[in-house]
């Protein structure tokens, strides 16, 4: 499904992987539905944890190679972290019991808002994306992923798979910094423009008074 989208028959047909929103939406919504079923029923007879893993692995393998080929190192690191953590979660008994891959899929909730923001280039969609990103990534990773593992006390804090989570969270915080920087820059720019307009109006009124 994914591979023909990054290897078309001619260069003119090629659309960058990052811009193929219909493919990303196919993965995002399906992964979320699978994860909700897995978390709700918590029964391998209904949905096995490896179903989520293999479904998302094919998507992120394509993302990994496409991002590496085009030197998009942030997305290359993202795809690598997801693949490593996906198989690490499945290999650890406690992570399978906690449905950790299904928990991790909740981070995909922010992706549709990202596409909405990119498509509209308006403040409200971007602020909505920033809010959802805060909740389902910045807050969810320590509270919904790391905390249950720490409570179980079945993996030491320095376990290699948890170190990968720390690295992934570092990448998440880097993106969050970029989001906040955009918000601050827009606010500051708007305020500076409003201040300039106020100053200009005051100067014009003063000049008009002098002429009178």
C-alpha cells in the first residue's frame, strides 16, 4: 500500500511522502481504531498486540527510508525510535500486558490537527494542534507510558527500552519547543505591529493638531 507512493513510475508523479496526507490519515485513523479496541477489550482473542505492531511497522519502515533518502533527519529519528520501541514493547512481557503499543498509538491523535493546520495556515487550527500535541504527546508520554511501567517496578529506569523512550521524548520536546516558538513569534509580531500602528496614529494626530 505505502511503497508505490514513494516509488512512482516517473519523477513527475512523485509526491513527497510528507505531503501524502491521505496515506498518513489511512495509517493514523486505522492505528487509533485498533488501539482503542485493544485497550477496551484487553483480550488477545479479540485483538493481539502484534496486530498493531505489524500494521504500523510497514508504515514507519517506508517513512524511515524515505526520510533518510531526503535527509530529513528529524523524521528519520522519529521513525527509527518508533520501530525500535514498537518491537521492544512487544518483546517485554510487562509492555505486552500493559498494551504499550496501543497506548503509544494515542500520540497519533495530534497528526490530523497537524494536517489541518498545514492546510489552512490559520491561527485556530495551529493552536488546536498545539493543544492536542501538548496533551497526547508532552503529557501522555510520562503519564500514560512511563508511569505505568515505573509503578509495575518490573523494568529498571535505566533499561535500554526506557532509554529509547527518553530519547523519543527528547525529540518530542524539541518539536514542542518549535511549536511554542512559532506561537510566541506570532504573538510578539502581532503586538509589535499593533504598537507600531498605535504609534503611527498618535504621530498622525499630533501632526494634524500642529497644522490646525
